[in-house]
C-alpha cells in the first residue's frame, strides 16, 4: 500500500474485534478488557481481543480468567492494545504461541482472477443445510475437535451482526470443498475462515474464494480488505495485492 495511517488501522482492528466478539452471543461488557466466549471447547472461538489500558492489565487478566475458566482460549495482542501489553502479560504467566501478520489491500482496483477447477462455483450460503456443510469443512480443516459442528452452526446462524456477514462456499460436484466468511463493517471487508478441504488443495480453490471475498467487499462499498494470514496463505494473498501492515501476537495464559 502507498500509505497506512492510524485511521485505517483503527477501522481494520475494529472490524476484527466485531467479528471475534460476535462468537459470544451475550456481547459482554468487560470494562477495560474486550473478551468473547462461545463456550466451545476449542481456543479459536474464546479469548481476549483487547485490553484498553496498560495500567489495568492485572485486572484484565483476572477478568479473563474468571469468565473463560472452563474453556480453552487465546489472548490476541494487536496495535489496538497499548504498547507494552505483551510484556505485561508475560509477568502474569502468559506464553506466546505465535505471531501472525495482518494484511490489507485497497478495494479501489480490479480483482485478479485465476483459473479454477472445471465445475467449481462459489455461492453464498443461505440455508442451514449449506451452513452445516460450510462449518464441517472449515472445522475439519482447522483441526477443531469433532462433535462441535452443531453448536458452531447454532452460533453462526444467531450472530447479532449477520446483516454484515456473507458466507461463501466453494462447491464442486455438489459438495462444499472450501469456505470463507466476509464481514463488511467499518469500511473494511474482513476476510476470515479461508479453508479448503485437504483433498482439494493446490487446485486454485483458495484463490477463487479470495477473489470472491474481495468482490463482496467491493459490491458493499468497503474501502479496504483485511485478513490475518497463515504461513500457507500469505503467498497467495500477496499475489492478490495484500500487504502486511501489522501483526497479532497470540498468547495463552493459565486460568
């Protein structure tokens, strides 16, 4: 990107917080800490996404430990938390698991398209049967423990911000073989859950899903697309014009 400023950064991370906190149907007010709890026994859907003041990290840790005590969870530290948050968390026993890049792309120019497997199409998920297939596909790809699909479908279908969300399925021979979810809010198309079933990888399906997600953002009038990239996905996103502008540090901490 030619320019990157605090205003754009704020929009991106507000979008991300909305998506992550949407996994908690109660939309908790944690005071100085923004946390979310799906109740599912997997850390991808429970956690802390921001502490607002460095002086209250201790209280934020206590709040998170109290509300997330019986589920696995992660603490995400991005630039929307005060500088020094990571070091402060470590004094309370937090251990860094990984660092993941935050990548963005302006939506003011055309999306490059790639060849896709014959017979593949991308469709918007509009009914519960397709939603179950979507959830099953991404949960298997993510290594989520079996048996959580029904609860995931329930949470997905009842999110308060579903008017901002488009779920896309890559369909081949009538079956869902790839997924992505786009949340259009705060002038940003946040792209999440880009997954392709193991037997269908390296065939252009991830590229087709990414292109479709960018088109959703353009159609809804968003200014930027943004995502958190995995090591496997980062080269693909760079080909689409995404640039790494920041990062999240992900921690675990005992309850």
